[in-house]
C-alpha cells in the first residue's frame, strides 16, 4: 500500500523540479511512496550524471562493510602497486580514499580534462596520471574523474568489475536492472551521450 505525499509537495516537484524522473521511498522493504514525473515511468532508463558520485560513495561503504577495503584512510596507491610514480612526485603518495570521496584530492590541471580521460584506453590509469600536484592542501576541487579512481579501487579490492559489484550488492537488492557498460571513444561521443 503506497502512502501519499502531501499534494503541495507533489505539485512542487512537478512544477519546479523538471530534472526529477521519479521518487521511490522504501522502509523495511515496504514501498511507502512511489511516483514518476515529467512523463517518466518505472521502466525508463535515464543518464543520472552527478548522482553517480553518490552511488560510488555507497559502493565504497559497502566494500568497507564487506571488509574488502579497510577504511577511507587507506592510501589510493595501496590499490595500484604497479602504478609508476613520476620522479619527485610525492603528493600522490599521500592521497587517501577520503580525499577522493570529499573532493579534496589535488590534481594536476586547472580545468578538468574529462574527455581526455573518458576517451583514453584505460580510464583509471589516465585519472591517476592527473592525481597529485604540488601540495595536499585539503581544498575542495569539484571533479568527476576522481570517481574513476574510486571505481578502480572497488575493482582492485573486490576482484570484480565495478558494474558487477554494484549489481550484486546494490542494484539487485533494490530491484534495479544492471545498466549496460558504455564505451566513449571521443569528445563528440561524450557530448552526444550527455545530450541524449
């Protein structure tokens, strides 16, 4: 039995939040509210963009809960022992999972070169090559490529592709179909993917 949200909340969502496709609220495996907006329904697939950061964070928490990652204080390079550190590169050695999760990790760029990363052969390697810089200041720096490093950490620690780990430990329990893996080969493909 689904409970109703107050009408003014539903009206607010429909009129002022055009980027919400649907809301499902569950409590103890019971659906207490479910509604879809802007013409979407239960079976629609949409690009969730920045929500991916939250999903990856949840997956890191699940990996810690399962014991495949010890803590967010672990160094990133603990998971990539074969990564070749460039000469005099010390900052990257101090970066932890927590730095990536809180977007306080330092990077060697002014403007995020995400298309360079997402059109490379090895996204994690490409993102690691951008990690580091002069100091570990703890300053917030919005980035999406840190997610690829976190994905690599999940893969290395669990021994499974991140999509399989997510399907088994997050999506299936929530009755969400495993999404397809998409390969992006160029800036044009990336921009087209975002628009579609």
